[in-house]
C-alpha cells in the first residue's frame, strides 16, 4: 500500500465511458508477448477530457496481464482499426507502438483520477490520431488456453477543465545496452532526461509544468527506484522514491500538491537491482525476465515532449558491435568480484546516448553521466526521541563515535559529508600542506584533489590500516577505474590509526610537487573528491569499488580566513528576517531596515556571519547589509519589502557585510574593524536577502539573517569595502553556446588616484569575495600598477556557484593603480542570450575587496555601450545607455561572425564608468578597454625547484 494513493474526484453528470478491450484474444503460448490493438475515438465529435481511467482485467487473468499502455499515434491508417498485432515485431511500419503515452497501468495498480483542474485531451478538432492499446502478457507457464478480454476503461467529459494534461516518461532506453551483471546484491542503473530536452518541451512555459503523479516501473530484479530532480546543479527532493519496490504492486504515486518541472531542469531515473541469485547477465528488454528502469509522470499543462531517456554507451569498453550490449558483456568475467566492481564504475561514469521525442520530432546528443553538483540530503526526522529498554544487552565494543580529535591544533576543519562521517583538518605554510583525515569506517579511505570535481583527472591517495599496519599510496586517475600508483610518491604518510569507530590518516605534501601526476595546490577553489569503503582491500592491486560512499566538496585550501582573538567586551547583534513569508516566485530580493544607533557610540564590527534557518540552506542564496542615508525612520522594523521596486528605499552603495552560498564567517584582522554607530551618524541599515526558490514553494517562512559581532574597544583602523563590478542590468550580454566567454569590469587609474591619494602608503587589502551566477566558471581580480600587471588580488580558475567564500589577502592597493575583474562563463548549455540581472538564471560579475584604512570610494561599475550595434545616429551621449536587448535578441547567435562582432565590440568600443563615494553620489566618465590594459601582463613565476 502507498501513502500517496490517488484522491478520488467527483465526476460530472455528463461523463461517458469507453471500454477499450482486447476482443477474445488468444494469448500465444510464449513466456512474454506484447499485444497491440488499434482503436478509434473520433466519434466523440469534439474535444473531451479524460478525467479517470481504470483497468478492466478479465477474471482469472490477474497474473497474466502484467501492464498496459495506451498510446496516441499519428500516421496509422484507419483501415487498421480493430486489428491486433505484435507491438515490437511487426513488419508494417504503421503497426507499432509509438512514444505518445496517455494511459499507463501496471500490475497492482488501480483507478486513476485527474485533479479537478486538468484532464487529458481526446477528440480534438482535426485530430486524426488513433489509439493503440499495448498489453504485456506474462505467461511463464507457456499456456495456450488463455483467451483474453482485458483492457482499460476511459471516463470522458465534454466539459473541459482548465488545463490539458500529458504524460512524460523517462529512464533507461529499453534495449540490451542496459547490462546487469549476476552475483550482485545491489547493482545500480540510471537513465536521465537532459536539460536540453526539457528546454525543448518547456520553452513556452516560463512557470513550468505541474507534476501530479508518478508511476515507477521495473521488472523482477528491481528492488529500488527513484525519480530524481536537478535544478541549477542542485538536486531537489526526489519526485518519487520506492526503496521497497514490489513487482506485483505498481501504482501511481499522487502528490498532495503538484511538484514543479521547470525549463533547465533535468531528471535521473535510478534503479537498484538484486541479481545475487542470477548466474547469467540480465539485459534491458521487454520480457519480464529482462529488466526496465522507467518513470511515468502525469502533469499539466501539456507540453510537446513525450519521451526523454538515455542509454549507456560504455565508451571506455572496446566492443565488436557498437549497438550490442551482449558484445560489451562478453568482455567481462562477472564471476570475479573485482571485475564486477570495475564494471560498476564503468556503468556509473559512462557516456550516455540521450534522446527525446515530442510532436513527432526526434533529437539526441551524447553526454557524460549526469551528476548533480549538490546532491539531495534527506532532512533529519522531526520525531522526538523516546527512551526505551534495549531488547538485548549491547556489546561492550559498541561505543558511539565521539567527535574526532586531531593529533595537533589545526587552523582549519571541514565536515566533507552531510552526516559528519568524513572530517578533514589541515594547516599550510608557503611550501607545504598537512591534512589529517578522520573517517567513520574500518575499511579504506580515499581522498583526492580535482580541478573539475570528477573522478579524473585527479590527484588521489588511498590508505587503510589492517592488523595495526598502515597501507598507503600516492595515486592518480586516468579514467573511471582503480587509481594508478604514482611513479613519484609525493604524498607522505605521517601517521595512521584505526579504532572501533574510525580510520585516521595524517599526510603532508608540497603545494607544488613538480609532478605532472599531482595537483598543484593554489588559491583556486579546489574540488575535494572523497570516498571510503567498509572493508579493507585484499591487496594494493585490488581495491573494491566504494559505491555510494563518495562525494565532492569545494574548498579554499590556501586562503581561508583564520579566526583571530576577539575582544572580551565584544557582543553579538542578530538582525533577522522576522517570520518573512517568502513569495512563491523563482527569485525574490527582500529588504528589511534596521537601526544600530542604540549602541550610542562608535563600535567596530569585527566579525560577521549568517544565521540561516534550518532547512533553508538551498533557499537563501546570498545576503548583503548596506548602510544607507536618507531613509525614513518609519521603516525601522517595518515588514519586509521587495528591494528594487521603490527608489526611495532601495539598497545603496555602502556595503557593511555580505555572504553568499557556501561562505563562512568573516573576521576582520586584529588591527581593523568596520565602523558602526559613529557620532552624528543617522544612517540606517538595509539587509537584502536573495531567495532562490526554483520550485516556487509558498510555504517558506524565513528568519535568516546576519549575526554581527561588535566591540566598543576601537581597533587601529577603520575598514571598508570596494566593489568592482559590471552593471547589474541588460548591458551585460553573454551569447549562447560559448565555453569561455569573458565579461570585464574596471576600476580605472584616475578613480583610484582620486580616492587613494590621501594614503601615501596605500591601503591594505585583507580579503576578496568574487561573485557570479550559474554560468560562472572562473573569476580573476587583476591589479595593474604603473602599466605593469601585478599578481592578481584573487584568481579562481574553478569557480563554484555553490561555494562562494572569502579569500584572505595581504596586499597593498595604491593611488594610481587600476583593477580589472574578469569573469569567464560557460554558456554551452543555453540556447538564448543570458543578460546581467538579479535572478540566478541571469548573471553578475563582482569582486568585493575588503581593505583598510577606509577611503571615500564605495564602488566602480562598468557598462559597455556597444557603439557598433547602435543603428541610429545618436545626438546625446546618454542615448548610448539605452538597452539593446531587442537588437541582441534578434541576432543569429549560431553564426560565429555574430559572436565575434560582440567580442570585438567589448574589446574596442566605448565603456561607461560609474563610481560611487560616501557622499551618496555617483560620478561617471567614458573610456576604452584598451586604455585599461597593462603594458606588461603578469606572468606566473615558475617553480625553480621544478626546472630540470
């Protein structure tokens, strides 16, 4: 029984029923047979809505009829109405099942009701399609005496509901390239529906479609199925999960309220099989003894997409026949555990042939296995714990795991997984880094550094402790297979132990080992890949596959901010969104006004951090605290408002604190603090919260905000923030299909000369946070002095949207310097232009620079004017500020010449520079990019120790 059984809906008085039945069909004496029969409902005369259907199973045939699908097919001659045929082995091209499924039922299922607002359309004007009923007969006894009249009963109404409904099915393509080895208790197979396919279907639906029910389908070996939903790289709560799948009970799971499927989403249908009692390979196929992995989703409003699936290609396996799964499987001796482990890795990492069909149009592409950047984590149970007497006496060895205790004091610590089973400690100096890894396992642990978050190429170590003896090797990966041992062992084991709870390894290596098989550790965001296994390997040469015990975590290894000692009189102030009911919108910028004048005298802000309400980690994308003049004191503690709708109360340029997803607490150095509550200061504070709510949920009530730590004991210097950014509007243009498109923002020499000339020794940069949205792949904050480019203030070649933390710095910024911020974007997955804007689907390019002593400069903004794209003669300079999105939208961005014209414009046409200062005013000027470029570009110095 399911908790999500269909809700019965009252039927209208004008309801009619149609029984589509197999008329006394003599079932063949074969194990499996797929019967198709053609039906015509054109006599309905006008459009109707199908609002309920149910199976009609002939008495005594409950074990014979395994599942039924009703297809709506075009191109079938009406002369075939009433004809029976073999669905998948007909020699007549017109007589075969098609992909447009409108009814789905499987053994154990019952009646299905559409919700009151939707129905599936039939009998539309001009609709010449016929219906084909597909019936799967499962006849393992090979009987020849079954005469069957089963089918489906349709309940139709001419009173049309608000929405037309549809069915989308996804999963693994039904063919023998789905390979399930024998002797395996838990083998996973997955198929996916790509964002590109869903974009084709959802292009006309900016608010997405509503999924109301899901049916999961596998065969005899299937034990678990789930339909996973990924949005913007983040995995959301699954659409459907069945961890106790029953082949004999397959019914629709209906939702209490619809789930959203949006353009840009992707789906993974994941199945787990138990083949431990099989001695031969099981393939994907139509027979009950074959396997399937499918998910049928009923939704509204109807979109032009019917099928979206993928097929594993095993691109790393040579095979005799490119289309034959049997040729692939023949190359493996599945009696060997190590071979089965290796094949599991191949299956989980192979490329897929991804395909989709809609409106009789077919498209496909070859893609790597779909893996979300941020996997879904099941929220903890809210059930209260109750005490009870144990049923048995616990073993004295069964001690609970305590918090890990490192062997020395480490500056940094991170829990790499959500459960805290894998904990990393580390320290570094100018040449070396030391890691101590604590993992709750008595088997091996794996740890690696990757530029892209994938298994290869990666710098990996694997180690374990067996019978008190440590085993450890420096390795690298060249494919989705067991890591290879490095010729040069540059990771050095300092310490290893194992207890009843966990395995611990302490290792050290150089930041730059001069080894091509090792990862050079720099200021980049590093993708940590980690894994573990419950058992030790039998040898260094046979390491069992880690399975689901793996993960990816982005970290800054070299430039995280180490907490200094805080003043004893420091106090904390929480400024929070007070039970704010977040709108059911994809993106919301909510503002709330606060007053800190009650502090009565100047304080220094010495630390800030965010307080994110439990369960809202994905909802709260970033927050900024501004200090703004001219605000009415009536706004203090008044309800939240939408930030950019009213000019009189929108955020200003003076940033006090900021945070973005993945970030941690920011500590000012011991010699500086950000001033608040200065004498005569009447300015108020606006907290801006960016809510990212892609599912458009209406039940979020949020209390997140900032926690400020302030002290009346003033430090030596007042600190401040300068932001250097592209204007957040449609003047930022990123064309589609570009793997490395660059947006540039400038803070020019004259501006920094004007505002820093009062500091003959310059100002000290203490931290940088760089910010972009989903397309961002790299960000660099460049510094030019006297025409010579210096080492970047910050350089992240592997920017991660879900990990935006502060980079510590110890640099000097002087009068006459200039700053260039370069953001590199990957738009290969988009078919349309991406503009600058506040939504997560739009883009930004910003570098926030923390420094002291405080100057009057607040920000530098850059706005390209695209001179060559203005077709009309301009009489005033401000005419060039008018948006050109209409012009850009009309261009054909598939043409390289169009993209090159845009790049030329960004390199050679004029820019509008805007800079704001503490008088709440903006100044502006014009210029050209070429005048900002250094005469001597920066060249990263080579490591003299690496020169041969």
